[in-house]
C-alpha cells in the first residue's frame, strides 16, 4: 500500500475494539477467525526499528491463514490501512470457502477492488458522524488517484520503450508528474528527490496494470459511497 497525507492524530490500538465489534456484526464467523489470528500473533501493529514502513496483508500458502503488518504513525492513516488490509484478509477468507479452485484464484486488480470497497464501507460505518474524519478519508482517497495514473503512464513507457537510460527514466518520470500532480507548483528545488520516487513503487516491475486498476478501485469505491451515502460529504 502507498503513503498518504497524515492530518488527524488517532490511535489504531484504541480503535481496534470498535473495528472488531463492527466485524462481528458484519460476519460473526470471520470475527471469530480474525480474533484467533490476533491472539496467535498474525496481526502486527507495533512500531519497531527497521519495520517496513507500509501496511500489507500476506496470504500464507500452506495454512491459508493471513498475516497483516501495519507501520503505525499514530494518525488516521493507520486505521485506513488496517481496515484495508483486513479487507484483503476477509477476501482471502471468503475465497477459501469456495468449492472451485479457479474462483479462488483472483488477480491483484480484483483483490484491490474488494479491499477498497471493504475499506470505504467500514470507515463510513465507523466514522460516518465525524465529518472531519470522513473529509480526511475522502481527501486522501481522491488526491492519490492522479499519482497512481502518473505511475501507470510511467510504467507503460518503461514497458514499451527500448532500454531507457537512468537519466531518461528520471526525466520521463518528472515530465509525467508535472503533467498530472505537480503542474501547479514549482518543484525545481526538489527535482532530484522527486524524479526517483518511482523506485519506491515495487509493483512497477511485477504487475503491469496494478496502478491503473488501483485507481479504478478507488473510483469504484467513491462511486459506491456517493450512491449509498445519505450525507453530503461530496460537495
Ligand atoms: Zn491493497
């Protein structure tokens, strides 16, 4: 998962009981399953030295359980990330209850769609009455979409151009960022830092359509919220 804006201070640890309570109402069997994973140490939300600074959920191939790691920053982002990763875990849990193996074998893009919808539904359930939280959530959701589109365009160029040099890659990335996310600001003093940001996006090398599908998953999530929310958060 990518980094995002950090605006509101919040403790994930304190929020865990409310998240689990909501999960119990949603699917009591999954709640029992997740609670056991928590007790068995499969969910790691502690801050430690040298811990990877992003959240992830990994399916364990033999046990079919999953392991979740969150890098806590004491902000709302911890809660968004945690719920998102639990969404991946819930998706895995549901898939393994399907009888046909082929139906369980969903790709990254479908996995992200499920996790984003799960994330937005739970966040609206938990914080629907806290306008500052919902605005913060929608804000970080919307502003990350152009960056994902920029990464996708960069990825497409990398895949289709013949061996661009290191300098050509940096220049190309900078041009694309100026087109999508940085056209209104002067980033000249920071260009040397900004032109290498793509190196932190590991899926560039592993998953051809990851970033554009990630953007579609976020748009689908926003669309779903706009359809089903009776609150006027979108204006
Ligand atoms: Zn995800």
